[in-house]
C-alpha cells in the first residue's frame, strides 16, 4: 500500500463537473490500494474575486483580515470535493489548514510553514478515509489564519508529503508534465520523463510556470518524490522530479529552455570606479525590497564604470525612483532603463561534465543575428538578456540547436 499526496489546482476544480472528475480519479486511486491525501486550491478565479472584493471595501486591505478572507476559497473546495467523494461511496473528511494545524510564521499573505501535525490525518487514513486538505493556508502560534502566497497550494502538498513520509507527491495541473520549453512557443517541445530538483528549480526561477519555486525547494530539502500530471487526461506518467541518483536520468546535456518576458534593465552610467560603489547602488535597491537578477559592471579608461542590472518589469519604476537619489549621491553621469528586453536560459546538469556549451549557445544565436546584451551563468544554467523581439526566435533556435525535440545531444 502506497501513501500518495495529490494536489489539484484551481483549474482542475474550476466547476462542479471538474470536481466530480477529480473525485472519480481520487476514488480510483484509493480503490487500487493506496492511501490518499488530497490538497486543493480555490476554484479557478475565486482568489482574484475575493481580492477584488477586499479592495472594494478597503483600498489597502488589512493583511490579517485579507488572509481570513482568502482562506475561504479553499475551504469551499474541500467541502465540495468531500461531498463528491461521498457521492461515489468513498469515506472522505475535509480539513482547513488550522484544523490540520499547519503551523506557520506570522508573515500574512506570504507565510512560511514551520511544522505540521499529521496525527489526525494518519488516524483517518488508517480508518480508510480520504483526507482532503485546504492548500495555501495555515495558522500561526497565536491561532491567526495565514496564507502562503500565490502558488502556495503546491507548497502545502509537498509539505504534507514530507510530514507524512508519503511515497510520492503528485501535482495535478492543466499540463501533462514538464516540457523542454513552452509548447506554445515551440510545438515540437518534448515532455521530460525525469528532471532533477536542481534543474526544476532553475527552470522555475527562470520563468517556467509549471511549479511554484518554494514547493520545489521544499521537495528537494526533504527528498519528496514529486510528479507533475494532467488532471484532464485519464492516464500518463507525467514528469518525475527527483535526484540524479534516484533514477536513470536522461542523457541530454541540456534538459530545457526557460524564458522570462518580465525583465527590465537599468544602467547607471559614469559611476566612480572605487570600493563600495556596488553597495551604494544596490544597497538602497535591497532596502526597497526590490530583487536584482543579473549584474554587469564595465570599467572604462577614465576610472569610471557603467553599472547595469536587471529587475522585474513591475519593479522598474520603483527602482528608478530609488536610483534618482543615489545618482546624485555618487555623482553618476546618467541613469537609463530598458523594459523591452527578455531573458532566455538553457538548463541542464549535463553542463557539469561537458565543455563548450556556452560557445555553442552563443554561436547558435549569432548565426541568427541575435545580439546578446548580458550573460549570467551557474553550474547548470546559462542565461542571456536579449531584445524582447527576439524571444521566440531565440527559444526555437536553441531548442533545435540542442536537439531537445528528439533527445539528440550537442
């Protein structure tokens, strides 16, 4: 008998018919001899509806009360799914985050899980119940309801799997696995049978929207076998996310191409080239809670340097506002920005044992006349910043160059 945690997103439970379909899938899995814990999100669109309601009442909603409101979305889904399971003759019991006692810190709207009490769930499982848990929410030490932030239901699912020592955590979504890149950009994109936690973390952080980053981090930390499956297909093995030594990994040097359209570039021109100047620029940016991604510093002959970095496009205005003050303080010549850029990245653990990947990538782009503005590397990824008009062309070129559509290596 296997203990499986299944997580279903908002699209999967978006209406009564889909909830009934999910119930049939869950009941079938239990009938095959498995113990099942289910984590669900709010029905598709419900969280946005609740946020809009909150803003109609209070322009800047109180964080504590906003969490109380948002948690009701998942509470409705767990009750409806439990009812659907009962209609199929299954024994089901629903739990909110506070009833399970998913203990979190007190950071409203973006809480982090501290501990989970799995005793009640274990008792129910032993008695043949299907346990249905509200994702995205928990409770702090004072008993206040908290939420985990957007995509938090994935994290709930993985955390429950870790706490219960589940055999596998299955994330059901509207795609049937993790692909070499977005099939909407490259129709020949191939579903991966297996991918490592490291690769999935890079893919998620670089723009892939299949899984929430925190859930992958959690799974990697606690060695939870994670599988991505489609809730709209009756069968399929999906994509297993695991460690290199857990499975016979695919031998491709590059596993996927990730991209991000939400990038903006900021350049501070004519900065004095002296110790501490990077901190003088980026310190205030960090204090404003703005995340910086790629950084380049170019030193010229006149003891001046140009300092360039990227931020999320939504943070560009805030970053420029902060830097206007910094520009005067450090006597920089000019401040310029560009929000018409994108980031394209190649990811693969095979880079560790193969040389020449960067030059191969750069040549493939150069042959198509695509200019690279910035470069960033890690042990298993290479990212480049390009003009946004080249995004789809670059992804297609690199996908073809690395043979991702048919498993060919470089």
